[in-house]
C-alpha cells in the first residue's frame, strides 16, 4: 500500500499577492468590511489592505451571531468557540511579522456538531453527549486549523443525523430556515446551512449520509458537495453509516467550496476508505473554475427525478429554466437521459443498518471518559427527542460489537457490496453509452416544508436516490427561488473522482446565473 500525505497548502503574503488572492497596499480603501456575503478572498484582502484585522473580522462575526441567531429564532448556532478571538490575534501577529500563512487564514468556520473538536464539546445532536469533549480534532478540523482557518462556532444538527427532513436536536432544539423562519432548513446539517446563509461565518462544514449537505445547501441557496466515497476522510466525525458518510463544505460561492476542498481532500490512515482515493486527488481544484467550463459538455437530464408525481410545478419551472441557462452557457442538453435498471436499484435493499456498530467504534475513541458505552443507552436513559424514537430503534437494531460483514445476513463494505457496485456500474455504463459528462436534476422537487409539518410534508428529496448508494460525487448550486423567496438547488452528479469537473460546471452555471441573494433580516450591523 502506497501512502500519500496531502499537506495543507501554505503561502507567504508575497506569494498571495502574486496569485492575486490578496489586495496590494495601493488597493487600500476606507470602505468598511461587509460581513453578510463575504468570501474567503474578501476576508484576506481586508486584512492585507489594512481595512480590518483578523480580530475585527472574527469579533464581527461573533457579534452577528449574538445579534441575530437566538433573537431571530433561527437557532443555527449552539455555542461560540471561546478561543476564536485569541486565535485571530495570533493571525494578526503573523501578518504583522510577515510570517507564512495558511491558504484559509482567518476564514471563520461554522462546524456541524458531529465534528470532533478537542477544545469544545461534540454532541452529535444528542443530550447524552452534550458535555463530551473528544481527545483530539477530527481530521478535517485539523486540516482547517493547519490552513489557519478559525473555528468560530458549532452548529445545531438533526439528532444523530437521523433526519433529512428537519434539524432538531435533544441537545439544542430546533433550527429554522434563514429565508423563512417558519420553514425547515432540511437536515441534518441545517444549522450549518442556515448559519452560513445568514452570514454568521464564511466556511460551513456539514456531513452527508444521504442528503445532509446537499439538501440543506439547496434549501439555503448555498453550494454544497458530497465527494466521491474515499476521496475525503470521515475520521472524528460522529457516524451514521460509515459506508455512506461523507463530510465536506457548504459555502456561499463555488470558489470558496473549491478552496476548502483543496485543504480537506486526501488520504488519512485513520480512515481506511481513503485508500480508494489515494491517487485521485487533484493538485488544485480552483484550476477548474472556468466560466466556459460547460462549453461543449454533454449534460444528461435525469427525468426520472424531475417529472415525479409529487413535484411542485414551481420547482419544475425553475429547473427547466436551469436547463436553458446551462445550454446558453455552452452545454449540450441530453434530455431524457436514462440510467439502466434505475427503479430496481433505487428500490433495492442496499442500506446497511450499522449505526450501533459505528457508534460503538466512535465511543471507544473517546476513551474511558465517554459518557456512554453503547448508543442504545440513550433509549434506556430516555435521552432522546420523541421524533427519533422509531429511527433509533431501526438504526440501533444490530449488535454493537459485531462488524456488519459478520451480520446475519452479512452487510459487506461499499467496495465489496454487490448491489451498490452493480448500481455504480449501471450509472457509469449508461453515462458512457450516452456520452454524458454529468447528470442534472433538482436537489429537491419541493420547497422547504413548514416547521410544524416537517414530517408530514417531507417530499421531493432527490439527494438520497443516486449518489449515496453508488458512492458517486454530486454537488448542488443555487438555481433560483420558488413561492417568493424559498431557495431551490440544481444537483450535478458525475463519475468517480470527477470533482474537478463538477466544481467547474457549478462555477460556470453560478457565474452565468448569479442566483444567490442573502436572506432578509440579517443586515450588516451598525459600526
């Protein structure tokens, strides 16, 4: 086995100037830094030009959280990092001393509450772990910190990541949708999505077992990526199903998503799945960000996930306009693209109920101080939200100390799973036969449901249907708004390890349409 170490890219300030990432001193302006829609480049340019310090920027985002999150009823943020300001002061000292800085320096990060942090609790949305402080950082958290990003807060999530429908935890309550506080942000990464949409940070980190990055990103007019299974590490992320889980960024722009992906993608010896992707990491995903990336590309329309019985006509209309916009950007639209045996694959019993085993492994990683030893202890101790009771019984149905491959019947890991590999093979063969570069469909065919009817009105979630079972990469990018101000997302699915192409396609579409607008109610604070 060959090991590849993906080191965090670091640059001196002079190198950043050459690359055009930072403004030169002649660009200094007296205009105040604006927080709500700021990008990583905006943050770094403000620091280099002298418009703001890193401490000013981090303190400003923390002030936005205090001013808007709980007072508005959004409840995206569960707590702020007490070390964030002191970390910002360290960055300012490095800037003053001309020291080398990481590629994400001073970018404020909102972190889903299932990412381990050695300096803050990690609860996974469960009151049972509300005070659990892991012994070390998750792989991705470590990479972000090595790149000089600053974890400023943790975000609420659906309990144990069980729900794609809503974001409610027994540890911190209910999160609303920043575009309409009476609506859901989807789940389970709804706290991250609403927090980034409202301008409480610049980088959002979520996780996706079936929907939970792309669904909330779609509902909050964000870019989100579920990468190829094996290209990124899940070490230190509280699991739901380790053979499907993905962790990754949710950002307001495709460019910021690509910059974060440069830092977090790569081999991790603590995650055996990353052996699959060892030789597939691109040197720089931002090199694919080209306004002409769609020129001459063949994009297949998966009508099976568009013209569904319960699709909202307003979303369908937006999607049809998205196809016209893709074509105007140079793509050749192949409509209707058909995946061989799609219905058979979508209805197959390919999901492995391994949550209890995966949690057993995670809880062991916490050491002797783990609050519980078996996740099903929460049921015995009545430490769970009523809405997850059925899910808890379902996901906790197998033994805690038996590997899924030894279940009766056995549940093989993804690379050896015959049903999932057959699905993957059929998707790739169908794309090859049609000469397709990528596949598109709405991330959801329905708008965000009302909070009080989140379960009853859950419909239209397409993210569950292709990418998780096949292990294929998929992104979502804003494609407009329905019913006034409710965001909708365009999902783009590709072949294994085609993340570079997907970044390029999403960027070209984003630049051609400029759909993202911030939600109302989270304006700049008065200086």
